[in-house]
């Protein structure tokens, strides 16, 4: 990245009242990961020497959620963004590298943009990430002098009518030389419309002190803040679009990408095809040449090369599918290992099972894995054939190449190569219909 050390400060002390939620704002998720997690991940990509998150008092659940990745400090009173930086600066002491300030509620910020911010500090002392806003209402504005140099940032509430016409807005993201930031912050006062200590004031203060200030412009989508749940869904949409685009660029075919939803950690190899209306949950890994047909819901599953899943399949956590497996429509699978070449083509529930290779599990096969108290395992050997509509009452083992007759209820282990028939024997009563009809007609 840079030969200079980097420290990142993530501001997250805000209350987020507009979310109307018991859950702190920054713990609301995008593609399954809390917003603050996305920001911290992006910060971590810079390999910072320090990563400090500023929380409000009593935000212990946020502190706990980020404890493994970021140190946290507390801003006791919400006195403004400049004040929020202070407890982090106290930790950084005489840090001499580059300080980057991010907002925890601006989760879509990209690594490349932060790199550009770091580069901007080659020629300046303070750099701001601005953007051209379609509607800049509510945002601070970047005020430029006649040579287009950044002069100051004016907050919306303090802006003159002339300044309000500026649509170059402040994203809130700053990069500043660590050596000077404490000096600048110290000079910020709260004589403004909101009575807050504005971080944005450091631009004018830096200019006054003879430091160089500058800005770069980012993309409006990338710097979008999340203040309410409508904006949360906007951010989700943008994030999903990014993932879809990335997968397609990496060799995944999707005829209708907008109908496919990913989790932040979904892994898909190339030459995979994903049909319409497929939804992924956490921890899914798909190897090359797999085909996911329309309307599947897939969570916590590994799918091996060239397997075909769906349409209408539900794969639940702990599903481990090898290569060339076929899972068809209305099949639900949970916590099950399935070896190569096996087929479960239609209408089955398979839970807590181990299935060997080249087995054929007929339509309507159900593993009875639960007796209301505990879960039990069903083991099905290589080459087994389970006839349609069979019930396998676990714990039970079906040996290699065994054959279970259709409609069986299997409660005992089946030896290898055996035929198991677990159903009432069929009988025929000849001429029965005539007797039946006569009796019925007498009853009229
Ligand atoms: C801020 C910027 C504004 C910019 C906008 C972009 C200032 C003064 N203004 O305004 O120029 O256009 O973001 O979205 O910086 N926070 C704290 N402690 C505080 C106050 C805020 O940690 O005392 C945190 C919040 O949790 C949030 C971030 O700082 O993550 C921004 O605070 P917010 O009050 O939303 O600032 P804006 O008024 O939106
Ligand atoms: Ca805001």
C-alpha cells in the first residue's frame, strides 16, 4: 500500500435512532455481515498498524461484535465528529503515519478509493473524499477557491444560499497526516448551527495554519450512508450488484443476476451456472461446472464439481456434496455427506446422513432422523438403490449395493447386496368389487 504506517479510526458512536431498532444501527447487516464489519474489513485490507473504533457509551454488544478485529474506545458524550476522534487520538499518541477516518454507517466504501486517499497525501496534508451529489441536501459541501483548491467544508445547516448550490458534497471520509491531526482537532470549536465539534472544520484550520488540503471525488453509491432501513436496503442492493458483477467477471453465468442473492462469503468457482431466483445463505462453496437450477435456497453447503442442483432444492447447513451428484426438485438436505455420482432426483428429506457413491435415492425417500429428543444418523453405502417412498428410521445402515424395495419402512440395518422389503405383503381378493357394490347398494 504505502511505506508509511496507517491508522484507521472508525466512527460509530452515533445512536442511529432512525433505524427504529433495539439493535444498534451498525450491527444491521448487509449480505449477512453487520455494516461495521464491512467497514472494518475494508480498513483491514489496508493492513493498518492501528484500527480503532469509536463507540458511544453502553455499546457493549458492538464492542463484542468487533473485538476480534478492532480495538474500541468510547466517546462519552456525542459532541460531534471532531470530538469523536479525540479518544482515538489519545490511543495513537505520537503516531507519525497516515490517519484515515471512516464512518461505520458508510459500509460500501472501497479499498481502491482508500488507496487513492492515501496517495493524495503524497502532495497534501489533509485529504477529503468528496462526491458529486444528485441532491446534496443534508451533506457538508466542499468549498473551492477560484483555482479549484479546497478552501473549507461548510455543513448544510451553516451554509449560505450560495453555498447550498454546491453539489460537491463531503462523504465524511478523511485522510490526514498523523503528526498534524491532533493540532487541528484541538482548534475545532462548536460555534455553529448544531453546537457540535465538526471534523469538517479541520480543512479550514489546516489552510489557515499553512498546511495543504485537497480532495478526490468518489462515486455517490460508494459513499452512501445508512440512516434508516430504506437506505439499508439501498446499500444491500448496491452490495448485491457488486457481488453479481464480480462473479460474472470471474466466470459465473447468470441469466438473471438480479434475481440471485448472495451472502458476503459465498464462494463460486468458474463455469458455474446459476439460474433465476436462487438465494444463498452463509458459508456456501461451489466448485467449477456446477449448475444451480432456478428457485434453490442454499445455506452452509459445499457442492463439488459438475453437480446439478434443483430446480427447487433446499440445501441446509452441513451439506457436503461431492462431484457429479444430482439433487433434484423438492429435495431438502441437512448435515449430510454425499459422495460422487449419487442421485437424489425428487421429493426427499435427507438429514444427518452419510451417502456413498453412485447411490440412487428414489422419489419420496425420508430419513427419520429425529424422535423428538435426539437426532440419529442414516448410513447408505456405495451403489445402494432406495426405492421410492421409503422411510429410513435412524439410526440405520444400508450396506453397499443393497436394494430397498419401494414403499419400505426400514428400521433394521440392511446387509450389503441384500434386498430389503419392509412393507405389508400385497394380497388380492378376486371378484371383491362385485360383493362390495352389492353391499353398498343395499345400504341406500
Ligand atoms: C457528516 C459530515 C458531513 C458529511 C456527512 C456524510 C461532520 C460535521 N459532517 O454529517 O459533512 O456530508 O457526514 O454522511 O462531520 N459520530 C460519532 N460521534 C459524534 C457524532 C458522530 O461517533 O459525536 C459518528 C456517527 O456515528 C457517524 C459519523 O460520525 O458514523 C457521522 O455522524 P453524523 O452525525 O451522521 O454526521 P452528519 O450530520 O451526517
Ligand atoms: Ca450521517
